[in-house]
C-alpha cells in the first residue's frame, strides 16, 4: 500500500467518529494549553518586568524599611514591626557616607494623587513624591526641559516641582509648563522642569509622576507614618561591593543598632530584584509543567483506550484488509497515524489557545507580544511522542491479529 493511501484511510477513520476523536483530543489540548499559556505569559512579561525592576542605576544599592518584592503574610508581619526610616536618620546616613559617595537619593512617595492647573485635571493616579537632587541618577530619569533640584531647594523646602510627560500633556497641551503653578493634593508648586518620557512598566505609566523637594513633601504631607528610601550610587562597578558594605555599616549606625542586633532594614539592587522575580517565574513554570504532565498523561491513557476500542470495533475490517494483501506494517502504520494525528491536533489547538491566552495577559499589562517558537516546537515533539508511545500497543495488537480469526469476529 502507498503511504499516502494509509494516511487517507487513517484520517477517514478519525472523521467517521468526530465526537470521539474530539473528546480524546481535548485532553491533549488542555495539557499543552496549560504549559504553553504560562510560558508565553512568563516570556512576554519577563522583558517588561526586568525593565520595570531596573528602576535603580546599574551600580546603585537601595536601603528601605521593606523589600520591593514581598512574598506574603510573613513578610508583611516582619516589615510591619519595624520602625520607619525617618528623614533625620536618612540625613545622618548621608553625613556618614561623606567621602565615600555623594550620589545618595532620599525618596518618599504618596500614590493616588491628582494634579490641577486652571480648569484642567489629571487622573487621580499620579505618583507624587519627594526627593533630592540625586533622584535622576539613582532612578534613571532625565530632565527634558527646565532644571533639576538644587541643594538650596532641599534646604529651604522650596515649593517647586518636576513633572512627568503624562502631566505635561494633560495640564499643558499647548503651552510650556515652566514657571506655571500647579496644585497637587491642594499644595501649590511652581514647575521648574519636566522629565523625559519613560513609557510604561507593569502596565502603569512611569510618566505620571510629580516630584518635589523631600523636605517640602514632608512639610506638606507630614512625616508621621512615612518611611524614607535611600538609594546609594557607587562611583563605578568596581567599588560597588565596597559601597554596599560601608552603606550597611552607616545605615546600622543611623538606625542606632547594636552590634548583636539584626538589620531592621532591607538592602536590594536591580540584580537582587531580578533574582527574586526569576525564582517566582521558575516556581510558576514548574507548577505549569506538573499540571501539564498530569493532563498529558491522562490524555495519553485516553488515546490508548480509544485506540484499543477502535481495534476491537474494526477487527473484521482488519481481517478483510489482511486477507487481500495488507501487511502488518500497513496496519501498524495506519493505527499509529490515527493516534499521532489525534495527539498533534490536540497539541496544535493547545498551542494556539495557550499563545492567545499568554499574549492576552501580556497585552493587559502592556508587555511585548511574542510567539514562543521553542516551546511550541517542543510541544509538538511531545505530542508526537505521546501519540506514538500510547498508540503503539493498540497498533501492534491490530497488526498481529490473525486474519482468519479476525474474519470470524462478529
């Protein structure tokens, strides 16, 4: 028999039992969908998250009351017991680091704010915060027009503000914002500069930001209940670890810790944040593999069961084909092709649904849309292996049927 004739007969047999073939295929689809969907989403989000987590300079270490990535109730309870890092402690840290580095940014934020100018308003979701003249270098922002804060602005708690491009476009669509007075949380500030656009991260705009001198921010909004974050930049990558060690020592002194007391602050950098995300991504991926493996195993058993039923139903057909010259390899090939066809069809459907679901999540978070070619090819290889592995015994059983006994079967 010609191989193409064997394929035609195999597909014709599957078409004669559409519902049964579809239900068998569905198990494979679910297994492949679970892993492809998760891996597509993780791969699409990885670049977005890595960009979003890289909010510190390449040689910058940050000290704060709590970590940027928290893992649940245990972390929340631990951080909740800690005292806030006050402005006086942060200023003490800066003094202790004199002669080591002067690239130290102090930051405090209040999210969910609204900026107003004349009759125009922004949406009530801008990041309103206070910092010093080193905010740009430690957070990878740059001035578009105007100027940065000066030391005098910080010392005098000047009512000035630097705003992001989202605020510029909504409050000043046809005029320069420099020198204009806007209100944020009912506090008036003169615009002295604007930030270069940064785009989005984690589905949120990084251009919806208004920064004022940290002293002014605390005067206007109160220091009670606020903790200062301190970002310290090393002069070079070679001196980074030295800066980290000296920074931890200075922070302990500023916090008044004894030698036998543990740190009551967190130390993190871009690399530590990316490592934390990688662990989360690996855990999610491992979970997806376990789920998909269970689903694919169950689907494989289903394929074997259906193929055994098919062999029983078609015993007389097999006997007729053998009596007119069909060889064992022809029968074996036909049933293997049926098994692989069901498995591959389920795999293709799972890949399509998985990519759509994964990229759909990426689109919601405004991340890059991708097609995971590597995982898709691996999925098809696995589906083929399942079709061959679980379909081989039924196919072999069909091929070894005695034609005389098969013709007698009713």
